[in-house]
C-alpha cells in the first residue's frame, strides 16, 4: 500500500490558454476558479438525515459559506 494521497484542487488551478486576435495568437498561463459539490442534509425528530439540496462551492472557503 502506498502512502501517497490524492492532491485535491485548491480554490484555483493553473492552465495554459491561447488568445486569438487579428494580430495572431499568444499562448500564456491563466488561473481558473474551481468548484465542487456540497451536499446539505437535514435531520429532524430523530429521523435519519436526508439530502435537502446540493450546491456548488469554492474549495477552501467553508467558513465563509457557513457564515453566510
């Protein structure tokens, strides 16, 4: 068994883009915002938790999301 862990993306990732214009094209690096799903569950009256909805969130900003 290996001890390597899968690296999860942060709030943004780097990628290469090509800009096209009348003068030609230019390759450069850019940053893209990442998102991942967050499932909200509700439990009431001693019943099992049930999925209420799923929303998209920016990884690493859980406190801001919970604070509203």
